[in-house]
């Protein structure tokens, strides 16, 4: 029996943007896929419903795939692929596999000789980099910085030094309710002329992608509380 395919299905980044950012290819895959691995069933069902494809949600099967999923359990989750059924992975936002537990399933698929099909869609990391004016030739994504203030300070200094040495754009993020605190720490630690891009609510109606020096940001009013935000720094 032929094996199924593992589709990596992008989700929206901002509410009510599906008509603008979700391609016909993604919609066609969702229309023909009955098994999904998702981070949250409720939001995944709401996303599929919002596409208005006429999908009967009672006829699709969803399982949870999150950071707590064990490698042994992933083997069971992926069994439909071995039986010939396609599986779609839907992240909470953006593209599966990037700062996302979907990578665990992708790794398993490669080990089992299962075809992995990534579908194009909005990625906050790459869209922020595109709009930053920073190097697209050399960049690194670091996920979340440490929560502890001392460790966070050390991490910021390390990223800044590495950026200057390697001429590398450094991309990272924070849990939205800690954004303002992170920005305060960045402006406290960074050298005045280090450039910082702040990209908030990408694709949303109040999207902002703005690059300034750390010194300039100190005089710029901001409130990023509970707003999905990507930060990029680069030293020159």
C-alpha cells in the first residue's frame, strides 16, 4: 500500500486575514485531508471553518501534537500515513515546523520514508526579516530569550556581539504579555547605535514593521502588550 503524504499547512497570523494570505493550494489540501495533527483542536477547527470550504468538521479526525508529545506517541499519531492516508499539520499561527512542534512529526516522516510537503503561507519570522532592511544572507533565529533578567541580559549581549562579529541579523520573540518588558531590557542593554527592528501583528490591520537604532527607540512611544511581535537586532 502506498504511504500517505505529510502536509505542512500554514495558518493565519492575524484574525480575519485568511482571504488575503491563504492560497488556493492550501485550501485544496484542506478540502481533501481528513486527518490532522494540531496544537489546539478548537482553534484548528475554527481556522478550517473560517475558510468556508464546506468541510464537514464531524468527518475529520484531529490529534494533539504539542511540545509535550513524546517520540513514542508520535509513532502512533503517524500511523495513518503508513496506511495510505494523508495527514495535515496545522500550527497555532504561521508555518508548521518553525518554532513549532510540527518539526517532531516531520523528523519522524523522514525516518519512515514519508513524503513531506510544505505549503507556502505567512511566516512572521521571514516576513519580519524581509521588512527589516537587515541581512538576508546571514541571519539566525533564536526563538525565545531567557525569562530570568540576568540570563536575558547575558543573552542580549551575546546576540549583539555575535551580530557585530558575523554581520548577522539576530531574530527572536517573546510571549506577547512579556513584550514590553523585553523591549525595555533590549533598550537598557543594547549599544545606542545597534539597530532594532520591531515587527508587530504582521499581516494585521495595525501591522508595524519598523527599524530604528536602540537610541531612537528610547524616544518612540510603544505598547506591545499581548501583541504578537518579532524582534530583530543587527550591529554594524
